[in-house]
């Protein structure tokens, strides 16, 4: 039987709203990562360099909002910078 307490109903509404917001933010992050990874893998270093600062900023924002873990944020940034450096050096 479903609970009828006002506080439980409100908590459920808040959970649904927060979950949707977090899903949107995670999607935005994944799209940003996909764009820069595609630029790096295609060898388009100019676009990748331009996109890097925006992506790093996005990663930091998601980490600050606890959408992703701080260590995951550091790992993403490290791998992006390392991948871009590798492509730049080989080009």
C-alpha cells in the first residue's frame, strides 16, 4: 500500500525532479566528452584545443555538483590532456 504522508509525497516529487536534473547534467557531460574525444581521435587538434577548456570546465562543474566523483573528474581531464598531447606530438 502506498504511503499517504504529505512529507513522503513531497520527498518523492523532489526525488523525481532532482533525478531528472542530474540526468540532464550527466547527458551534457557525456556529450561534451564525446565531442572532444571525436576531435582528438580524428586528429583535428585545433578543434580539440579549443574544446578542451570548455570540456574541462564542464567536468569541474559536474564534479562540484557531485554528479561525478572528484577522482573520476581528474581521470577524465588527465586522459583528455594526455590524448591531446599525444596527437599533437605525433602530428
